[in-house]
């Protein structure tokens, strides 16, 4: 009986929360966050047509293709293709960066980042990346500034 009562209370609670959420006026997103979300939304669909991009291989097992650039905004979008075990060396971000994992997974100092997850790094932050053994990793990276290898 208590279990049924708990479910009823949980259902009422959810209904009240939903009603409150609908009653609140929408809050505008801050302009930088809105721009980042719109930029991330332009990620290419899976499966990735690897022949459609001009790839550079700056480090063994890591290929990077410039997808879009807007120098006025200091913006660039890149597709990163990493083989299992590949590593991107420690680097510092000159501007904010957001990385959307499309396939596979990588690990950095914050932990594992897998498909559908976004990792955000503020300007001035540092990290390194290792592609996990789950298979090739494709990440759509939007950056607002350059990075410096340490």
C-alpha cells in the first residue's frame, strides 16, 4: 500500500513541477551559450563520410579537418577523428571550447566523454586527451580562440 501511495505522490509531484515549468516565462539564453548551441547543432550526421573532408594528421592516430571558420568571431569548427589509443598532447585553450562526441569515446582529466556528450572547456583551461579502445572516435569541436600546445 505504501508503494502505491509513493507512486501517487511522485506522480503528483511531477505534475506540479510540469505545471510550474509551463507557467514560468521562458528565460533567454546568454548570447555566448546560444551561439555555442547553434554551432554544435551543425555537427555532421553519422555515419561520417571521411572522404568528404581534407584531413591533417598532427599526431599519430589523430586526424583533424577544418569544417567551418569565422575569423570575425574567432570561431572554428573541426571534426576530429581519433584511433583507439591516440593521444592529443597537453594544451591550453585561448578561448572557450565545446566538444560533442559523435562516436566512440575519449578520456581527459575530467573523465570519460562518450557519444552524445559535450565537454566544455573555458578559456585558459588545460587538458590532454586519449582516445579510448572502444573504436574510432569522431568529435565535433567548436572553439572560440586558438589553442597552445604545452
